């Protein structure tokens, strides 16, 4: 087959799939934004997207759709150029999140169009209004959230099929669209992310050297913000560190915003919640190490005694599954994305997202008596090996799914 992958930040979710399809003899090509500087293992074409931001006052609820459809037009025009050069894909596989796939059936109506359907914004029942401290429920917010789903619905309506990484993320789509979606997780490389009793983590800036078996509590976000429970975690820390005077806390994440609103007055969420508890912490044992290279992340998971993971009802982070694969005891928020993988008391522990005293108590208990959680850590890794392993489960399923759209199958 000729397969065209489309992602403004390629490879993204196609990191493993694209080279696997190429290795199986398929003719693969990637189309991505010109600003993308990532190393790409398959042939690539880039498009230039320079469109002025829409006027919010003029667009109102249509602003998001205007931005996404503008990118869709840019991508469609780039694809028209490919068509004029004689390129005819059998399958197009793109991420629907930025509008890139919206008009591709108009370019190649004969091609099978697959979309990565990561999340469908809802007015109620997911992230909107979940955390009243930062997002008080209001009907305006409900309408804004529903409006943000317009391009996602259009993308899936015009596609031949969609793919979601988890059952819960698939379930956010309306029932009329849900039947078009296959659920396959992206996959965890369990050969890399595995327990290592000899693991060592060298902390930067003169921090201590941490080893597997040390009393280490970890927390990971792409960016430190409320959507991923940074505020609940920081508020739980003073009691944990008071009870565990030898515990070391390692926090990974940047100061930008991945989801939700920016912090007020030009501040960062990191500093806002650190300031709230600063006087109650021994900061010599709290290590903010920013964004780290993947090998550093692997070592951190391997030395972690307890890993805290919180999220709004939203897209599930790869880091939680990787922590489970490394044999960490994951203490997770009792929210639907987490509950799909973690069964409380079986392969991890669950605490209500907002229960700060509950978080302090559970994290303290887990740090104090690691021997009591040995079976949970083993069960966590087994969960990933059986259902989410890259090479034996996820990648073979994804390859078969894409190949099922071959013209030869029709």
C-alpha cells in the first residue's frame, strides 16, 4: 500500500507504526508542518501554515473551528500539489486534533481515510467543570467546550474509521460516531521500561544520586498544571515529607500550559502552588528537574518507590503506563481514565482527585512500607505486558488494523 501519515508534529502517535509499516514493504510518506524539526524515519514532505489568528470578537464560538479548518485548508492544498505530481495514497492516517484531515476526501476520494480520534470535547461529563477551583461550572463553558468538538466530529464523519488509545477516550465520542472507532493503545516498550534493581538517577545541579530501593516519590507532567493534579500533589507534600524525613521527591515538568487556562498575572502554575506550601517543605529534598531526556525518565521510573499520577477526566498520559511497566507502585486519581487500567488494591492504589489528606496518607503509607506493595507492583507490570506491550500486543494489532483497509482487502 501507499500510506500517507499526517501529523503537524510527526511522528507523534505514529512513532512506532510508521516505521513498522515501512519495514513491512509499504510505501510510506509523512506530511508535517514546516516548523517540525523532529527526526523522521520515513520520507517526509512539509507544508507551510501561515494564517493570521482569527478575531475572537468576530468568530466567537467559531474561533476554534476557524483555526482548525484554516489548517485543514493548508493541508488540503499541499495534498493537491502531491496529487498533481501523481501521488495517490491507498490509505491516509492523520490525527484529527488540529483539523489536518478535514478536507482530504475532497483531494483523494478513493483513498481510505483513518483518523486518530484522541478525545472528543464534551460540554459536560469530562474535563469541563470537573475542578471548580479553576473552572467553575457555567453554561458558557459548556457551550464553548461543545463548540470545540465541531472539527473533531466533522473529521470522523468524513473518515472511513477512527482509532482511540483507550476505551474511555473512545467513549467521549457521540454514540453515532463511537461505532467507527477501534481502540488500540499506542504501546509501551516494556523491554526498555522495566524494573532494574541496579538503576541510578543522577539529579542535576548537585542533587543527590538516587538508586533503586531508595525512598523516592515521583511526579511527572509535560507541564505542571491543574489538569494533571499538580495542585493536589503539592498540597499533599507537606504532610508526607513531615512523616518521611528521608524521602526524596522528584518532579518532572515544564512551566508552560498543555491543557486548560494559563496561570494568572503571567505567573506559572508551578510557582503558584510551590509558593502555597513552600514554608512547609524541606526544599533540599524536593527536586524540580524540568523536562528531561527519555533515558533520564526511564532511570527515574526505575528508582521510584511510589509514583503519583493525577488527571482530570481527559487524555491518559503515557507516563502512567510506563511507570506501571517499570514496576512502580502507582497511586492514581480515582478518575475514569485511570480506573480503566488501575484496580484499587490489585495493581495500584486510587485516591479521590481532590482528597488532599487522603493523598498524604496513601503516599506516606506507600513510602513507609514498600514490602506491603510488592504484589501490586508485579501486577502493574503484568497489566502492561498483557494488554499494552508495544511489540506483542499494540503494534501488531495496529498494523493489522491499517492493513485491513488495503485495496486488496476490498
